[in-house]
C-alpha cells in the first residue's frame, strides 16, 4: 500500500514537472509570438 502511494506520488510529481515545463514553454512561445505581433503592428503603423 505504502509502495503504491509512493509510486503515485512519484508519478504525480513527474507529471507536475512536465506540466510546468510545458506551461513554461507555451508561455515563452506565446510571449515571443505576441512581441512579434506587436512589432509587426508598430512597423506597419510607421511605414503607412
């Protein structure tokens, strides 16, 4: 029983780590995309 709980905790910790990593990657990708979009908008406004 204790072994199963420990296994479950280990799995949940691994899943949590993966989820955190995935969320961080998504965040950085979205941030870069947003910055690029803002840059394009500003550039478009300047050139018009």
